[in-house]
C-alpha cells in the first residue's frame, strides 16, 4: 500500500500544476483578446407600433379587426400618431396552440382621414410573428412590426 500513495500524490501534484498553468495561459489570452477586440456593431432596434383593439366578437380566419394607435412612433419612413386606425385581417388561427396571426392592410390617419396601404404583422416578440389569442378583443393591446 505504501507504494501506491506516493504515486497518487505525484499524479495529483502534476495535474494541479498543469491546471494552474492552463488557467494562467487562458487568463492571459482572455485579457489580451478583450483589450484588442472590437465590438461587433449592434443590430438596429426594431421599432414597434403599439395599438389597442376597437372590436368585440371572435377572431375568425379572414375576419378584419380595427386597432387604434396608442403611442406616436416612426417605423421605417412612416410616422403614426395617436388615434390613427390600423385595419388588419386574420391570416391564421391555431386554436390548439392558442395563437393567431394578423397582418395589416391599411391605416387611416386620425388627422386627415387619408387611407394608406400598410403591411405589418402582429408580434409579441420582435421578428416573431403571431400572438396569443386574447380572452376579450375589446381593448386588446398589440404590437406590430414591418414585415
């Protein structure tokens, strides 16, 4: 038994020494790379249009819903004002998953009553179309992004 104890002790010391050297090298490499590394440009923030639903009833495939803009925002080259009305249609309903997919087709300016074509999709997370089906349509708040 005496012969196996010194071997274990020597192996343990060698391993600890190796780990220590590796840790020092890794630490030095990380410090060098963090000082010489340039940050990647951040991806541009996605501007979301925020609305609330003016309709009541049920969401059905092909039905339309009217939403009112609740915050002024510029998305792309288009500026939206509070009170503008967004008209959207239901593209898909996944009842089992509890999700619905809506797409806008036009916006009516609250100030001028001018109707303009508009293509946006309802989102809960940026770049992920589709939203959870609400319990009530009236007052349903949604965010939209260009698509």
